[in-house]
């Protein structure tokens, strides 16, 4: 049973445009959501997070939106840069324990110059 | 760089053998978690240690075991290796068990079982 799903395996956008990565979850006990970015041969790097009591969190070019009723979150990257090309993982945790994460399958983002 | 280091970076083992992977947590972090990432998949939670005690386990058989030491470094041991154990093994450390601070990952150990 996949509790966190990223239904788009890949996404390609032009440099300067917006990238939107989507994530759905099924477990209503999740109370904290994180996005990680991963380059080949490296471990995941934390990008941005959001608590279930909020519906939006912004950090520079990155914004995460949470729709609790739809059990859906999205990551917006504006403007997209070629260096953003990586695999993006959505992850969820319960009881504030961010060491115990349930990950989605990942979305490979390619930003073309 | 996250301050979480894993060793070795690559490892090749034969089916049936045993393996030990090591993780040094970021300074001050008392919680460590281990994940298995198969090719094309997201990381899967194996187990977590908090102050040297196991605190939760994912859907992995008992031949996956772990330890956390007083300095909060950690080991993952896998006995009776199977071909399907071939994966990237990731270690992540957190400042505390809860509090919603992010977990920091090491670069991983790539295990190949032949």
C-alpha cells in the first residue's frame, strides 16, 4: 500500500518557467511533509517542508502548497534553473518524527536551457 | 554537505554473506534512521534508533538489525544476504525524535549482492 504517491515519474520544463511537482497521500495521520532533492551518487538533500496546520510555505524560489481535504501537496519552483534538474521526493511523517519518513517514488525534473 | 557520513560508499557481497554498514551522525543529533532505496524507487524506512534504543521498524525481516552507540553513530547489519538486498542504503540523522526538524541524509552505501 503506497501511502505517498508521486504519479509523474518525470517532468521537463524550460529554464525560467514554473515547475510544479505533485504528491498525494492517503494517511490522515501524517502531520508534516517534506520535499527532498537528490542528485545521482548523493544522498537526498532537504529542500522545504510544511506542517499540516499550514497551507503554504515559501522559501526563495520554492513554495510548497498543502491541501489537506484533498490529501495533496505540490512543490512550485519559480523560476526554474538548469541546476534544479534532479530527482524530487515527497515525504511524510506522523507525530513530528521526521526521521521516520514515508517517501513517494520520486519525480525526475529536467530543466532545459 | 550534511555532516552525516557513511562507509563504505560501495560494497559487493555474495549471496548468503553478512554485511555491516556504518553511519556517523551529524554532531549533536541523537536520532538516526536507516533507509533502503531500490533502483527507481523512493527510500523505504528500515528502522530508527533514539538514544541507543530502537524506536520503530518498517516492513523488513529480522535479518536486518542495527545498533546505535553512545556517540550516536550507528550500524546496519544484514545477515544471509539475498540478491534483492542490492540497493542504496541511506542513513539519516535528526536533532531530536520529534519537533519536526528535518532529517539530514548521508551519501549512502551502494550494496551489490551477487
